[in-house]
């Protein structure tokens, strides 16, 4: 992409009917480190590739806790993700103060979608250049939501976003039917196996896998480095080198719609949840601020 006379703000349409500012935000997501989210009947797991900064020699973590029952992983601009995460934390605190209860996940991401939608309609704002996978647990069970800069909010069984995430999505599609019956350890191993498919042939010394989990009777928890290494060793012991399989996965195509949660039994979510949330997000809403 390159700059032109139609990309100065989000209210200027190109002759082809494109909004370049929104496309730039989506490109930032595609170039971000890959992240994976998946759920079983009792747990939701997030896994992300974290890079080590060469300047500060610190780990750039891509998973952020929001509240005791919800957290998110990101792909894209970390600065924008911090702004969004602070908004979600404020919403959860306000809801807890008013109702002395945890914010329902579906309503939380619907409000987030309204906030993101406003930035695509105002000339004085720009779209957030970050894609998010929101994992949470409430009375309806575990949830994985995909939230993109276009304000599309999708309720998913499993999803992967970011750079070279096609291999991870293919792995998730292959094993998606088995996720519902997995226990905590099996679900974590599936997440790590999926995210390993996004490593490609890059130097892995500066890449680290970070995992977080939330579920029934289990608050949102980000794993320590020792716990991440423990599960990574389990995956390496169970699975032989994946070079050949990764090439096969990358060649296969898949539909993101196959990975959306259309309301399986036990989730407590109607089949048209993804459509309803997306519709709410597209209104701009009074909740956007």
C-alpha cells in the first residue's frame, strides 16, 4: 500500500469505494505476531507469539488481563491495544461497582465493537490498528470472540489471527471437533501446537510462546515462563518435528466461517450470536466513546 489523496481520513471514499485508513489498520493486524484462541466446554485458552525487543532486551507480551473472568490477546499495534484494554478494564470496573457482578462477555465485546465502529466513521479519528481475541468465562460458559479494526465481532469456537496464521487456522479446523471434550492440559497443548505452525522458518531465538487460560472455577491466569516452558516441552515430546506437516497445513485452504461458534449445545449462545453482535457494532451506538 502507498499513500494517496484518499487516505487522509476515514470519511473519504476512493473512487473504487475503499476506505484506505481501515485497510491500513487491517494490514497492521496481518503483520502482527500470530495469536490463537480456542475453547472447550469448561475452558478458554489464549496463546501468542511474543518477540524480544533488541533495544531493551525485554519480552513484548501479547496477552493482557482485563478482569478476573476475561482477558485478550492481540495482533497489531501494541499502543492501540493498551488503549482498548484500558477501556475494557474501565467498563468491567464500572459494571462491578454498579451491579456487584462480572460483566457478561457478550455485552462487553458488543460495547467494544461500538467503540471501534465510531473510529471508522469520524474524520478526526483513525481506526485502531489492532486485532483481538477476547477469552472469557461467565454464566453462559467459556467464550472466544474475534474483534477486528473494522468493528466486526465474531463469536468463535477457535480462531487465529496475525502473521502466517493460516497454518494455525488449518490446524484448529482439523482438530476442532475434539476441543469440546478436552481437559485443561489437552486444550493448552492444542493451542501451543497451533501457534507453532505460525513460526515459519524465522529465527526462533527471539520468539517465545505465551499462554493464558480462564474457565470454570479458574480466574483468568497468565502463565509464567516456567509454566510456558513446561507445556512447550510436553508438546515437543508428544509431537515430532513439524516441518513437513507445517508445509502441508500452509497449502490447505479453509473458511473462517467454519471456525465461528454457531451456538453448539452447552455454550448457551444462540446460533445468530455472531450476526447480532456484528449488527450491534455497526450501529456506532451510544456506548462508543
